[in-house]
């Protein structure tokens, strides 16, 4: 064997042995900040899991999640996929016009049906004889704006909008797509920008019979924002600024969190330094909240069934209502809502993103 070949084999053996040792001795990480998810922990070894192969299956997942220098290797793989093999996406995330976008394809009609059944259950239990005015609005994801334009797979959004209207004949549909452009979304995240939603809030408010003044002061977080797609894509995407809107009305509103029995303001600024700064909007994923506006000259109430997109939009509607309830039935069984909300002649808005509607098994 040639000297060069022996050296190559030796170096590979040293690298393999070194990484193997590191895998075993390095402390396990519990959470990936870049991917925003929990990492697999070392599996439990028993006679049963060893015999049926479960231990080795779980260990393979553990070793992939806990591999040394994992983020660096993920970034290298993404760069090679994009620049060497010319793949148009990485982990089903592509970049078009500077925006990182998750491909949503094909349309999962079974998921729309399931969502419709969950909403129908709410209607039958709480809304049917309540005298409430019921509305539906759907938040398009970024693929709606860039999918076909950039040559990527894109689901039939018109079919999605139509199907949900058919699933919810008791709700008046409010189309907000004409109030939005791709610039109203973060480049590195799934969510939309609050400062781009004033027209959207006004259109929804007008359809529900309330007038919003739309005058706000825009404030900016100090640190750059890196959204969920920054880590999931493993691409070297630049950070961006996160803004939020405020005025005298919003600053005097209070937000009651039913989960921890605490009262905060519209914006939870402690979250600005957390893993996901988008959680400054109404404290992030919370099952049930109540916004109260002490200065409004009306007794009107609003109930919103929503996902995380509603966290940044609904505060812009606070000036039109005395009380707003926000329920996220991904985190609370809908059957329990009557323990906290008296359904009677309120406005009710179902506000859901296409992302959740096409992955609706999270709805309870």
C-alpha cells in the first residue's frame, strides 16, 4: 500500500475514532436554538429495547441530533446542496427574493376537513344559539406569494380558501389576501410583520362593523431577529429588524393570561431576549388570553380562535372592543372554553393560517 494511501486511511480512522469518542463523552444538548426544537436524548437500554431493535433505532436518532459540531456540518451540507448540486431547496425550504420559504405542497384536503370538524364542534357547542356574529379569515403563508413565481411547488390556495368556506357555512368570510404582500412577512421566519398589518386589521374591523383609527408609533427591538427558517434551512441568512406598534390605547390595555394567572401588557418585552422574539406579541403560544381596554366607549366583545399569527394582528383591533378573548385550541381542549367565556352576542373570528389548516391535527 502506498504511503499516501496509508496516511489517508490513518487520518480517516483517527477522525472516525475521534468523533465516536466525542459522541459518547460530550454532554447531550437538550435544545437546538437554531432549529427551535428539542433534541433526542440518550435512549434507555433494557433487554426488551435491545432485543426488539428499538434501542439501536433510537440511538441512531440520538447520534444524529447530538453529533459534534452538528450546526457547522448542517450549514456545510446546505451550502454544498445549494452551490454545488444546485438544489433549489434545503429541508424543503427555498430562498426567493431574499425570503426563506417553506414549500407547502400538495394541498392536504383531509386536514381541511378535520379543521372544519373541529370548528363545527365549537359552533355546535357554543355559538349556534348564542346570537354571535361569526367570521372567518385565512392567513396565507409565504409560498402563496412566491411559490409559482419562483418555480417551486405550490398548493392550490384558491381551493383551500373555497374548501374552508364550504366547511364553515355559518361564518362570513373576510378575504385579507389583497391587503398583504410578501414584504409584510419576515424574511427568515414563517410569521408576518406587525407593522405591515394595519390595513389588514382595518379590513377585518370594517367587515365586523368597527372603525379603527390606525395611528401607531413604530418601535424597534435592539437585537436583530433570526426566525425559525434561519436554523431549519441551515443557510447563512442575514438577520433583520423586528418592529412593534403602540399607542396610548395599547399601552393602557391589560392582558390576562389564564395559564399563569398573570396580568401583563400587550407586549411581553422579556421575550425580546428569548429564543423567539416573536413571542413579545401577547407572550407567544398561550392557550387562553383576555385583553381588556379600559378606555373604549363600547361594550362590544370579540372572541378569536387563532394560531400564532393572531398574536401580532389582534392587538391592532383592541381599540374597537372592550374585551377580546383569544383561544388557541392547539393548547386547550375546546370543550373547556365555557368555563372561562360566556358566549353571548359577541363577534367571533376564526383566524387561522394556511400552515395550521393544512396541518390541523394539532387542533383539539
